[in-house]
């Protein structure tokens, strides 16, 4: 497995929500913002809340691409490609790190019931 460099990990933590790209059944690209947590240098986790295009795409074809970049000089940019595993109604989903929820109001807690955990491996 590949390990993410420290600079990339710092950017992911700084951004909190990042663009995640997937591909539809007909090849149509899909990009959606996801609130991510770096579990370790090889793993990123996010909660899949709405079960729409991203969820459907990942169920069918479990790969994704994440982009993040430094907004000030020296303008470093990263694209990270990886495989995903979607966890629902299991221990991984139940233990989804609450830090994914940082910045959301109380109403978010109500909507997280049944949220899937997406484990992205670099």
C-alpha cells in the first residue's frame, strides 16, 4: 500500500471537506464534497449520508479520486486515487469517527442514523 505524505495529510485535515470524484454507470463523472477524516497514512474515512450518486457509484464500482490543494504559494496540489469499501449496519459504520461531524449543527445528528462509513484506501 502507498502512504500519503505528511503535507497531504495536513491539507486534508485543514480542508475538512474535499471533492470526491466517482464515475456513473454510463461513464458520467460525479464530484461531491465529503467531510473526511484521515485514519492513518493509508486510509481516509467519510460518512455517506444521502445515499445518492456517490453512494450508488461506489457500490457499483468501488474506486474514487480525491483532490486537495494548497491555496497559497507554493500552490501544491494532490490527487489521490484509491479503492473504497462501503460499510453499512456493521461495526465500522457504528464506530464512524465523530470528528467527521465537526462543524455540523444538532440537526445533523438526527440525520446520521443509518449513515454508511466509506473507507478509502490509498
